[in-house]
């Protein structure tokens, strides 16, 4: 590891979520990062000499000023049930994501990784995937040198809030996971920590352009 690589600074939004918690843990442990700035609405409860928690109002990120960062990791996400309405869901899964990306760009970041969803990017027929597709589109337009869009299927891990039906869905998909081959392989359940590990790996590769990572691509980056 070179001295230059060791001086990377990460900006993370979504540090208390399913993937975000794993991403934060891995960033703090990674030799490539000397500093991690986490945008939070409430404390993570983690104390670490690399960690700087920034309590922010996500509705007012335009007014936030940051010291320089290199890489942006966005793991923000909710559900309509938790958010309370489609409008509130859109604010979190689109507006906050895009605002965080713009904040990172203003702070000098050239690489960005975000968690989206399998099924995004096409002519989506449901509200959830339409929002994810619009978010991906607007992130691409910001002008990062490297954009990594991770599209996992069902995420496996312990959430703070329970999502009705999700556990049943994961159990059902796990039963037939071995039969999900070819184009269906990308819909396999994936551990939140695997997604986090993959996010960091592809960002450190630093390949210019926009890259879509589904199940197979993420699995290739696991240590």
C-alpha cells in the first residue's frame, strides 16, 4: 500500500442502515482510508480515530461545506411503509442521494459508489424501480470520473426496522437460489456485508466511467 493510497478520505451517507453499517466498519478497518466522514442524523455509537460524524439536515445539504474528500459511498434507502408516503420515499431515495453526491463533488471527490436495486435502469413498471432509475440517471449527470452503481437483489442482514414480508421472501428465494442461473443469477439474495465489501473494492479500482455491478460482479470482489 502506497502512502498516497493511505491518505484517502471517504464520505459515507447511510451509515446506520443495513449496508451502511457494514460499509462504515470496513472503511474504518481498511488501510486505504485514513479518514471517514459520515453524514448522520443520529450518532452511530461508534468511536474510532478515523471517524468524523457530521450531524446534518439532509434537507439542507446545499448549505453544508466539507473539507476535501476522495470517495463517496451512498447507502441511503427506505421503504414507502417506513417513509409514510411515496413523496417521502422519493425524498430519501432520490433527493437525499443526489444531494449527497453533489456535496461530495463540491468537496473534490472524483469517485462515487451507490446502492441501487436490481431491475433499475430500464422501463420500470413500478414506483420503486422508477425512483431508482431516476436516481441513477441524475447521479450519472453530476460528472464524477468514476461511478459505481451496485444493484443487489434481496439484501440479507439484520435491520433495525423489520420489513414485513422480506424475511419470507428471502427464505423463499434461498430455497431456489441454486436454480437461479443465467439471467436469474443476478436476483439471488446477497449479504449486506458482501455489498459493502464490493463497493469499497470497485471504488479503489478507480475505473473511469459508469459501471453497473450486479450479483456476479459483486461476488468477484469478495476477499
